[in-house]
């Protein structure tokens, strides 16, 4: 006992010593750090103080000096005051700057951004349209850094407006940028005219630097990023698209007709009348935690081959406008509207030939787009109703065979192979196709994917309210929270909840029609798909989830009507009994299946005998 007490006292004393050591050592370190800080502060006080404003001024002076030196014979254009001149029609308002003789901002008059201001497709400090010219024997400069002389806005006879910017030197060399905007047009015509191009441009190639930083326009920034693309049209390959991602880099070494930065509902496109001989585009995307509200930053190196001769005229066009199918079709750019791409490219024909005409027909005389979608859903269900009837008829036959299947299962018990073979024989003699209920559902998959593409790209739905949804082109949240839940996000959509609930009711009803009610897997199947829908649909446009809800309600009504008032179950049973009496040839696929099952059964029997 005395030894135990001494041991305890020893451990306590040891602990106190450790505590004291760490305490005094920590205090000594603090004193040392404080002493070092006093020494550093004393040394800093002895250094001459630097004025940040003075540093900035010196930097600006150095930059100005560099620009003056680079301007060479265009030295008078190296320094100046930026001025904005406006061209506008009933659709666009474009501010042009004399610095670089280029667009400074573009506003769309008929569309509002997420902050309720007009949609602005250009206007960031990094946006530019520039190219390098020879300003002297050994000097070069970017036109975007030089100040052009601003011309007056002139009215043309066809109600169009134009403005010219001129850059010239003392030797007679000059560059003119002329922009023309017609009424009722989102397209801007641009002409670059270079006198003495053989002196100003090296290697007979104009290296055009085109940079656009796309600003957030939609409430759902994540969805807008997801729908943004780099679109390119080449003479040899035609239209191509690339999903936006940070670090995306694409090169095109062939005749490129146009390059486009496409957001969800708007795009910036540069078009070369004679084609670009080369194009390289690099894309930057903001990080998830970025709060500056921009979607993508695209910079393009676009090369234009100059015509032979001392002077050159380069015709260009710029499209600043909506991703509206009829509007873009006028310019041959309708593929920018994503009505079906990749492995689902075939659905664009369903959209163009069926969905869009029917939708536009109803929208022509119905103001509520929610009702238009409901009517479109009814039309689609009417067209597919024969397939639905076939599905329900197959389900009714399967339900009628349930007692006989239960007898077979009891007879064979644990011998699943024998039960499966007898089950197939029963289906064959009864004239029942076990896949009859699946085929109609598979045939409706293309319709769903076509509507998925359509509702994600239809700009007429943008900002249109219906019931509690303020924007049918976006999700209709009823609850939001300040963090992301995996699989769900940061909100809950009411139309998604309705779609999930109605899908659950359909699944439960369909399960009641299956013949094998004892299968444990089937007990959980009705709940898996609706739960998956909750994660998939929660961030999709409310137009799509509203369509799906209406479609599910129609399905439930059809199930009830067909099962209770159209399908005669007694007649089905009588027909099955009649089919059993008829000699029926076995389908080849069923013959091969039964042969495989028989071989599998023999193999299992041999394994059992070997074990014994």
C-alpha cells in the first residue's frame, strides 16, 4: 500500500514538473516573439516610407511611357480620353468606345437580367476586340490601346445607323472601323478597312484578339453554367459544340465561319464573311466559391487572311442577342439552340417538327404558358394513348394469371429454374407477352428527352410565372437554405414534390398489377425511382416538372378508367382459357430461352450429384 501511495505521489510530482516546464517554455517563446516584433518594428521605422498613391502614379507613368514608345508614328493616338457613342434600334443599345474603336457594352432592350436591369452581353473591363499593327520600323501596338477619332452617327436610307472610327498617322496610313445597325436586327455589321495594309499588318494575316466575359443573367447560376457552351461552325465539319469548363482550349485549323460564346438564353457570336483561317479559343470558369456573378471568360485568337494588295477590307458581323430559334434560323445559326445534342441529337427533329409547332400554336392564343404546357401534355398523351392501352391490357392479363402462377410457385418451391420454365410456358399458351408493359414505356423515352431539351432552351418561358413558380425556365423553390445538401441542393421545388408523389402512386399501382407479389425486390421498387426523381428534377426548370406532374395525373386517370370501365377482366380470363386450347407455335426467342434454362438446370443437377 505504501508503495502504491509513493507511486501516486511520484506521478503527480512528475505531472506538475511537465506542466511547469511547458508553461514557462511557452511564456519564454512569447517573450521572444514579442522581442523580435519590437526589433522588426524598429527597423521598419528607420526605412523611408512609400506612398501607395505615388507608387500607382509611377506605375501609370511607366505604362503611359511604354504605350507612347510602342505607338511609334501613331504617337498622337497613344494618349487620349475615352468617349462612348451609342447606336441603337428597337432591340439593341450599343455603346462604342473610341479606345480601340470597338463595342464597349451591349444592352438588350426586351430582356431583363437577374437584377431586373437590361441584359448586358458585353461591358466588362476585359472585353476587347483588338489586333496588332506595325507602328514603326521596330514598334508594334494593339489597336485596343490606341484612341481612334470618333465619327458622327449617320442615318442611312434603310433606317439603319452607322458610325466610323478612324486611326491614322502622318504618312497617310489609316485604319477605319465602321459599324452598322439595322432596325429589328440583333446582328451588327462591321467593316475593318486598312490603308497600306502591306505595311501595317505583317505576313498578310490579321491576328484578331476577341475576348468576352459573360455576366450572370439567370437566377440559377449553376444551371446557367451547365447550359453554357462554346459553339463553332466550320466549312468542313459544320456545327460543333463544347460544354464550358475551366481550362477548355480548342483549336480549329480550317475555314471557321463563326465562333460563339453561348449562355443559357443569350449568346455573343463573331462571324467572318470570308472565314477565319485559324481559330483558338480558351475558356476560364469561376470557382464555386466565387461571388463575382460571371459565367465564363472566353478569349479567342482568330486569324484572317488579308486580300492581296496595298489596301484591305475585312467584313465582319457580330450577333448579340437571344437564343431564339426563329431569330437564329435567319442567320443559319439555329443549332446554337440546344434542342438535342450528342447521343440525343435525334430528338431535335421531334422538337422542330412536332413539339415546337404545337407549343407555338397554343401560345398564339393562350397567354398562360402553364396552360400551354398542360395542353401540350394532353396532346402528347392522346397520341401515345394506344401504346398506354396496350400496356394496361398486358398488365391486366398478367394480373389474371396470378392465381396460376402462385400454384406453379408452390409446386416448384425452391426450384427457380423449373418455375421459370413453367412460367414461360403459361405465358405462351395464354398469349401473354411479359414485356408488353415495358415496350410502351421505352417508346416514350425519346419524348421525355426531347421535352427536357425543349424546356431547357425555350426562351419564351424565361420570366413567365405560373401559380407559385415565378419563372418557368427555372426551378420553383418553396423552401431554401444556405447550404447544399448532397443529391438535393439548397432548395426544394414544389412541382418536383408533386412529380415525385404522382410517380410514387403510379409505381405502387403498377406493382399491384405484377403477378409475382412475393418477390422481396418488388416491395422496394416503387420507392426507388420516385426518390431518384427528387434528386434529378429538383434543379430542373419548373416547366419540365409541371409537364411531368400533369402527365402523371393523366396516367393515373387513364389507369383508373381503363382498368374499371374499358378492360373486361372476365373476358380476359375467358380469352386466356380459349388460348390455352389452341395449338400455338413457340417463338424462336422463347425456344432458345427454354433451351438455355434446361441446360442450366441439368448443370445444377450434375453439380448437386457431384457434391453428394
